[in-house]
């Protein structure tokens, strides 16, 4: 091999090595670029995931706030309605006393006693006043509790005494000393009543009879 051929061969080897080195550098650069790209993609995914979670939390918070506002609106509306319905409950309770006195006055008048025309007119006038009074009360949601001959109910009745009566069941209202009233669906005042009970004699008789049974 002559000198020129040697030089050419040497140059070719150098070129080959140079190409290999360049390829290695290029491959390394591509590898680094791939790794950087993956890191960027992972970072973007993490950011997107974080943002989606934050959006979810904001939506939940918004829905919770809207629900609380709706509950507040309903509660305010309910309080407003209750204020209109029951705002005069104390006044209504106080004006029941004049009606009680009017009722007692009319009940105290003997039915069989002969009366003058003036007294009769006065009684009729009082009855008209009482009727108008009841109408006004009902107009504002105040109604009398019907108690007589009803089963005793502690929600509406206040027992003042027990009255022995073997002809009816126990726990029946047989006497009303003072009428009770409700305002819409609330108790204004309970009815003061007398409640039936079996006599002790009847109870003893029933007990003895039961004991004789085989």
C-alpha cells in the first residue's frame, strides 16, 4: 500500500469515527429530548389533574353555597309567614277573657224565669255581641276546641277533675269549665275539663267477679 492509499484509509477511518461520534451525540440528544418531553407531559398532566380537582372542589362549594342560600330563603319565608299567622297570638289569648266573662254572664241568666222586654232585648244584644266576637276570632284563625263527649287529649285538654260515671267509658270529657282555643294549628290555650272514670264500687265488683271465674 502506497503512502496515498494509507492516507486515504486513515482519513476514512477518521470520518467513520467522526460519524459514529456524531450519531452517538445525536442519539444522546434525542434520548434527552424524549426524557424532557416525557417530563413536560407528566408535569402538564399533574397540572391538569390539579386544576380539575380544584374545579371540582369549587363546583361542590358553589352547590353547597346555593343549597344554603335556598334553605335560608325558605327559612326566611317560613318565618315571615309564621310572623303573619301567629304575630297576634298574645293579643288573641288576652281577648279571650272578655268572651269568657260574656259567656258566664249569659249562662247565669235563668232560662225559665220570666223577663221583661228590656231584659230580653239586652240578652239578645249580648248574644249578638258574642256571635260577632266568635266570627272575628275565626276570621283570624282562632277556633274553639270541641271537647264535650270527646276522648281526653293531653295536647288540647287540661284535666281539672275526675267525675265518676259508670255509663260511659273512662277518659271521656263530660264537663267543660273553660273553653280551649287553637290559632291555626297551634294551641292558644287548653280546655279545662272534667274527665269520666269508673266508680270504685264498679271496679271492686268487676274485680270480685273476675276472681270467682275458674
